[in-house]
C-alpha cells in the first residue's frame, strides 16, 4: 500500500498533471464566458435576424394527450446553432491570440553571419579564417 501511495504522489506531483488541472479549471471559466457571450449577446442578434423564432419550442407531437411523446427537433437546432456560434467565437479568439503571439516573436534575430572582405561570401561572425577563400580575417 505504501508503494501505491508513493507512486500516486509522484503521479500527482508531475508538472504535466498540474498543468492539465489548471487547464481544466481555466477551461471551465472560459466556457462560462463564451456561453454567456453566445446566449446573452449573439443569440438575441440571431433572434432579431430570424424574426424572433424560438427554436426550442419547435417539436412534433407523437400521440395524443398531455403525456404524449414529443420529438423536440427545435432543441436540437438550437444546440447546433449554439455549437456553431461557440466554435466561431473560440476560433476568433484563438486567431487573435495567435496574432498577438506572432507579433511578439517577430523580433529580428541577431546577425550570425558577416561577409568576407576578400571573396564576399557569407561566413560565421566568429570565424577567424574564411572557409571559402581561406583568407585570414582581422577583427573588425
């Protein structure tokens, strides 16, 4: 039992497990934000465009009476629309985050080459002799 607990402790304390736990927690919070954006901002605009149709109320009644089964295809349509809108919002957010990350990385790399003054070939900055013409280079 001690070895099991020791192995479990090692498993839990690994970095990737902790990263995954943080990701799940942040993902839950992010889901609430995106769901609110879709339900509270985008769906009312979509409702305005479609003339106020409430998709969740659309159904086919299978039988008679109050206890008749219903085929709620409207709820399915609403779920598909919610999925597509959430996917669109996440796509746009990821695209914006990638754009910001790219701008950060686009810093010019330090020059790692120089030109040989004798043969005009590119050589390493640290070179003391040109590998092309074998000329000895002076420090500049």
